[in-house]
């Protein structure tokens, strides 16, 4: 399924090229300037904090623990079979984690950038954000394969248990059964209704469900590209999506590019759904609480594909 949505806000998530070249230089001290992570004092990770470079799983685990200010740089490739807990006030920047997932749980002020994660076997999602605030996920490349059973790997990117101020930008989610889930349970509305999340300039490719799937909370999607997926964006349990704020391009695969189940809603404007139909009831989220720039629908693919993913250097 290939598609582009020009502007969307909802309760739910995207991919690019599997091995893009480095195209941009970035700073260790970059802060969140896009989406919900830019509000409420912003998300700095720890701009200007002490810097540690790590080359092993043990060193990575120790370096990102705790809530003291810190910048942690992954040098080269680190391989293992583990889920690493990332503490608050952390900027985690770097390269490749083979078989290693990341969890951001009950903390605030976290930036994770330019990390490529593949084939995580340890129980848990590749990247999980739970009960946290002010989290920026940028230039990630998350993937496995679809050669095995759908439950062999867990989700690529899950946002659950009421996190707020989350922005996902310039990232690729690809070649996996389970893409991105927002809100983990139909029975967790009391907690997950607080979710505020932005997906911008991302690429979703060769996924099955969860592209993304939203429960509760508020999501804003714009400038995203979707290719060859088996399912579309699913909004449910009174999740508000604003498609007038989402730019997405859809060409092949599903006849359900944007749909609702169990009382989900979306506001979708200016989207190219590849000839398929948006069947989600119209919601009430019609303006985002921050500035943003929309790429014209016919220019989204060229703006996103080839630049999303772990394509920056420091």
C-alpha cells in the first residue's frame, strides 16, 4: 500500500528507505522544535550536558540509567539481546543497536536520535514510551522482517500508558508485522486519554497492522508517507486525529487507509489516499497548539523518502 496524507490529526503513526545515506549534520545539543515535544518548556534531552561515548551493551546500559543530565553517543554497532531502560534528562544519539530495544518509562525530557534498531528478540518493543513526558524520537530506523510468525517480534514503536508531549519525526518503520501502537488497551482509557503525540515526516513501509493504530488521546500526523502496508491508520476509542494536519501518500495495498473502530474519530484534509476512502467519522481536533509546516501533498514523497531514517551525523 502506498499513500500520502496531506494533513491529519488523530489518535495513532509511518517509514523511508532501508539503508539511506547520511544526508545531514546535526548537533549534540539540538532540541525539539516540532510537535507536542516542543511545548511545555520544550524537550532538550540534555543539551549541554556531559558526554559519554559507548561501544558495548554494558556501557550503554550504565550510561543511560538515572535522571542526571547526560548525552550518550553510541559508537559503531552494539549487539545483544536486551531491553535497555533510558533515564530522564537524556540525549541518546548514535548508530546501530542489533537486537537491543529501548524503553522510556515514567521519566521526562528524553531525546533519541539517529539510532537504527533491528531484530529485537528480548521481550518488549523496539522502542517503547510509557507514562513519560517530553520525548523526542527523531531519525530512527526500526525494522525486522516478515518471514516469521507475527508474534515472533514485538512492536516497532509503542506509545502507551498516558505519555504526553511526544514527537516522532524523520523516522522509518519497515519490514515488520507490528508497526506503531498508541494506547495499549481498550480498558486503559483513564490513563491513555492524556496521550498527545505528533508524527511528522516519517515513512511506513511493508508493515501489517498499526500504521499506526490509535486508542484514546490526541494525535497529529502530517507529511508522512505510507507504502505497501496491509492496513491503514486505525483510530478507536474516542481518539482524535486531525488529517487536516497530516500529509501522507498512499498508493498500494489496503482499501482502508484511514478508518475507525469503537468510536474513533479523525479530521482528514488534503490527503492522497490512492483512490481508497477515509471512513473515519469526523472529529473535533481542527488546529494544532504549535506551528508546523506542511509540504504540498505531491511533494511529500520527495521530501521524506531518502532523508527519513538514521541519515544524520554528528
